[in-house]
């Protein structure tokens, strides 16, 4: 069974850091674009950061300069380093990826909660 599993969420004080991880498991023939989304209470899900198979990245304006997305193709994984966290970063963070299983399909993880609070 192919799935994406996130880890690394938790409670952190404003100004702190967290590193989220997402690993794809199952029989996978290749991985394309990978991304992190988030959904805060009462708000729509939004793109936080994305990375292509070639390593090109893009970020939401609200996280530029604070968050860094990276990937490890050997480990079928994507990461989100979050620094200088703010209360408004509080949300459930979801991993998203295009996987060849074979045939290209888009997958979502179940999410990991990040709470930024003093």
C-alpha cells in the first residue's frame, strides 16, 4: 500500500523551530513534485512550499525566508525546516506528492499538527 507519512509536528514557542518529515512508502517507481500544504482552523488549505524533482523550489510569501523545503530522493522523503515560527503558522501540515506506482498519481498524507504558542 502506497502512502505518505508525516512526522515532526508539535508544540513550539514563537520564534522557535521545527522540522517536518514526510516519507513515501510502498512500491514506488518514481517521485515527481513534492509539496507541503497547511490548513488552519476555519481556513482553506494553502500551499506552503513545493519542490520539483529537479530541486526547484517555491514558497508562499508568508513563509519566505523562514521555511526551507528539501528532499532526499534516495529516501523517498521531503522535509520542511521551519524557523522563526509565528502563532499564525499554527495549522495541520500536509505532505503532497506525485508518485509513479506505476502510472502517475497524486497522494496526500494524513497531516501533522503544528502549534505555535507561548
